[in-house]
C-alpha cells in the first residue's frame, strides 16, 4: 500500500498500461498522461503469466491456479456495487468500468516484460490510473484485502473525482477493504449486480461479500494487524491524538502504523451512531483543498466531545468492538452543593454520565452497591452467568483492572476550545480510569463531569445484565 496519486486512465490501445498522475496530495485530477506501454499477451503467456477475467477486472498473474486466487475477479466484481452503494453512485455509471491487475509472484518475470509500475518501489500494493499491482501475500485474506484497498482508491478517483487527504484516502481504502466472505466464491463469474445500495437505481439483492466489517478476531483477518498496532502504541504511551491522525500526509510512503490509525479514525466516525451520517457526507468534498477544515466545521458543535471520545475509543479498541454500546452520551454534570446524589449505571454500556460535576480542590466519597451479570461461561456445555459486584471479579482481569469493577473518569468538558479547534487540549481520564470498586474518595486534579462504567471488553458488553447504584457525596 502507498500514498494514492492517480486519476483516470486513457484508453489508447488494447490493454495499455497508462498512468495519469494527480497532485501529490491526491486531491485533484491532473491532465498529465504518462508514457503508454502496450501489453504483449503472447509474451506474457510464454513467461508463465496467465489471465483471469471478470466483468470489471482483468487479472494477470504468474501464481498457480487455486480457488482463492482464481476467485479474485469475482471478489472485485462483487465489491463494485457495494462501493457504488456506499458512495451513492448510480450503478449504471459503473457498468463499463474496467481495471487490470498484476498479481506478482516472481517480480523478475514482470520486470522483464516491463509490467512493474514506473518509478515505484513496489512493497505490497500500488495503483495508477486503472491499473493495480499486488505483490503475493502469505494469506488469502490479506491478498484480497490489498486488492479491495487499491480498488477503493481507483473507484473513488474514477467516480468521486478524488480521494481526499491522507487519513481519509487511506482510511476509506482500509475501511472498504476490511471484508468478510459470506460463502466461498468460485470461478470468475460476474457478480456485479449484487449489493444493497442507497442510490435509487441500486438493486436490493444479497451479496456474497461484506465490506466495512469490524473483524471478529485476529483469525478472521490474518496479517491485517490494524488493531494490534493501535494497542501496541497505546501500551507504549504513543497513541495518536485526533489532530495527529488528521494530519497524516499521503505524499510519503506510509508505514503500517499510519494505515492502522487512518482505519481506526474512519471506522470510528463511520460506525458511531452520532457521527456516522455527517461523516458519510465527506465523500462529496474529496477534491477540496480545505477538506480537514470542513471536517472541523462539520463536527464543530461537539468537537471537544469528539476529541474526548476518541481518547476513550483508542483506549478500549479491540476486535468485535461494539460501537453502539460504547458510544458516550455526553451530559454536563451539576455540583452537589452538599446534597448526595444517587446514580444508576447499566452493566451493558460503556461510559455513562453521572450527572455530577466534580470541583478541583474538593474531595468526594463514592460508594457502590448492586449485583449484576458480567459475562457468560459456555465452556461447560451449558450457559453459566458470572455474578458480579462493584469490586469486580478478581479471578479475571481486563486492561489491568478486575473484570466488572466500577471505574470512573472525569471529563472537564464545557470549555470553548479543544484540540484541533484552535485552542487548548481537552482533558479527560477515559484512557486512565479511576478504580472505584465498592467505594473510594476522589480529589479531582481538574474540575469536570463524572462518568462511570463497569470494566469489561468493548466487544463483550452484550453478555452483561443488570445495573449498580452509586452514591456520591461531597
């Protein structure tokens, strides 16, 4: 994968290798046409390069015949209507769209035929004009992922007119390449009519391919490693802020870590119930030079909350993450003024507002009670619920705290300026929560609203049942 710098391909001769370069920022079309190269199919066949054909794709490869490789044209054909549905493109416009792919096992074979991308150090995948180059990968999943990643770039350039800045270009490509097959695809048949779209002309038919999935576990997406890279950075205290991710520059070769962060932000905004609809309007602005300024204006009314929730999300991201249950409802708390407050917290949700405002320089006593289910154990052949109290289950830990323990965080909120908004930094303790358990005393370093949750995986909240009660006194 690489910074994407392409636009339309010129149709000059049979299967020409044509490059049309965009600006380094990959935001605008540029009319330059690179030197044309004629593909000699006879020489390619003599060199052991075979041809696989679908409706939207012609694939040339020196890899041996096999089900996963031979299904790639069908995978691509299945993706085209799904891309069209996501971006609101009329499927009729994509009917004649066609790309060619070079899937490379032996690099020397393709070099001898001058079939490698001009002036590019091909590491994994690359696309130019209407051409895609892929280096063979150790897993079937990651080979497909690279094809869909590069295909997303080509689709966006062809039908949207650009791909946007680095984080959005690579985030969208990763978002719509992270996939799941409903069943094994065989052959190279045409599947381009499949998919359920938002465009009025889209056909509402089931598809064998799912895009924009949240991986259920590492085994489902071997070699992808995006979540692991984020978790590793978090463990080293090197998690990227929202402003840093927005500044990712596609004019240089990106490392895997920046692809991971770009995907994480795109997936967060695209999956969050409060942000999703606005995020999906950004596709209409990919050619604009002030794209990131538009992002900030789009979310200006709740920018501080977005920054704080990004911190919480990064701190808890894992496979099968439940975006709906983990979404934070922000609510500014009110001071106690000597009156104790009793709060009920659901065990099956992430951070929840207490309605209490904590003031710096003061101490607050919290006490918790209640009994709730924190997990289900199916290992014995039946279903056994794990009962839990606010102190947590000490035989099982999650993120360094007992499973099910009551945790707290203070979010200062209410400030007029936040990270990326032209002012200071939004302070929140979501990434480093306070252990409350059955009770504790909190003396906040900064004034802010108190948020509470039970400690559990963001992927397993659906197993939980019940609630607990917390009393806050000053």
